[in-house]
C-alpha cells in the first residue's frame, strides 16, 4: 500500500493514455539507494541526476530538481510535456516522472556511454574513444533528432540548448539529444518568437543572444558550433592569454580561409580521418553559423549534407560552399564581451562515470 507522501501530485494522470509511467517516490528512492551520493552521475544548477536500477532490472537516470521554485516547476512541466510528445531514435527517451509535495523527478533511459562533453573535454577525453567514424555518426544522429523536432513534431519544437553536454551516447555510441527544459513549442504558421534568452553562452545565435529572437535557425547555429566542437574537440569559448574571449568559429575562420582544414581536426585523431569529409563538415558548420539567420540551412538540409559526406565526387545532392558573410562577419582579433567562458553546469555532464554504479552492474 502506498503512503500518501509517495503518491504523485496528479494521480488522475494514471487514467490517461500517456506514453510514460508515473512512478511512486518509494520506487525511485529504492532504485537510487535513497539518492545516495555514490549514485550521483551529474549535477547542475537544476539539481542532480542519479543512476538507478528498477525492481525489474532496468537501468535508469533520475533527474531530481534541487528546489521547488516557479522556474524549476516550469522547466519540469515543459520537459515532461515535450518528451511526452516526441518519439525518435535520436532523442533521449522519457520513461516517466514523479510529482508530489516538493519533489519533482524525471526518469530517463540510462546512457552507458555518457555525454559527448565527457568524451571531448571530460574524464574520457584522453581515451579518445570517438574515432572519426563515430564522430560523423554522432553528428548525423544529433542532426536527425533536431530535424525531427523542427519538421516532424507537432507542433514544431525549438530546443534552445543544443550543446555537447546535452548529447548523450547509448551503448552503440548513437547520439541522443537530451534536456528539453528550455524547449519552445512553435504554433502553426509562426516563424519566430521573441522570448527571454535561455541556453548556454558560446552556442547562442547572435540574433537570439542580443534580441531574444528565437527560431529554428537558432538551433541550427548551435548545431554548427557543436559540429565544430565534435571534429576539433575545442570548447565553444576559450580565454586567450591576453584575457580576450574567442569563440570556436573565430578560431576556425583563419584556417578555413587558408584552406588549412587539417589544423581544425582534433590532434588526438592523429590524422586518422577522411580529409574530404573533414573539409565538407567544416563547410557545413560555417554555413550553420552564418551571422545572418536567413542564410543558414534547415536541419533537413544539414542531415542531407552530412549523410552525403563520403560519396564519390559529383554524386552529392548539394554542393557545400562557404558563405562569404560567414567569413567576413568575424575578426580573429575581436572580442565579444557578452560571452563568458564558464559553461553552465549541466544535467548529464558526468553521466555514467560513477564507480559505485559500475560495481553494481
């Protein structure tokens, strides 16, 4: 028999045809060993994420909101609402949630290969588990997940926080786009919205960062940054010895202009990559990060281009060319004072790296 405190706040949802489960608090406390610190696999401004195992043997990740503020309540509601609407192989699956008293818990599929940021900049970076083929497949998978949000979900969805820490990797290193707390549902016929800026500095499209104008092309810009990050393993923002802050596009542009594409590739790959693919992927990232949103491609085009890499010359559906404004819009010596090189803490930054979890498997 369930106690009153373990009942979900909106228990009537059990009678609704929702695609997720509504867990009891008792179930999730048991699965995570009472949210033990040894089970913690991620932490951010929102709260913490814990590894757990259900009574049926399923591995899960449980996001536990830190405090029940109006902001946290909104992000919880948005994420559950959005994830309840979408089903795609490249989007993180929602298993269920709990809402009762001061507790808000979201339950996801557990991703055993952690987050992309862990491989690019974190504890697994030195192992270089992401060879060139895996990086291309991850880029294609993430692009397909975002394209689904933009073009197939009803209503269409703008993610607003595309970044390396929000791309998780399953047992086969397939990409799963995660964290929909900032997502916006776009009504039919609406091309853009003006809203309070959310997201992570370094990934924000300029028109969004400056004026709060959000559209699908803002996600395209963020994906372009992510694409450069995947192939170079450089952070979106870096502070130079002079104190100047430079973004990854500003860093890459001089090499693009000189045709020195090899210099952009992650040195840990040790030259083990397809040079034609490298050039084309860099050109795609340049197109995505054009300073003019009208010049950016759709995510459907990006998917087509990425899937076209590696085909014989002349067989590609579209030719990828760098847009002049993308180059001219940046000066390697410029500094954007609006940027901060300290990335926001994230839900899944260390997902899957807990030794206690490994011991129990």
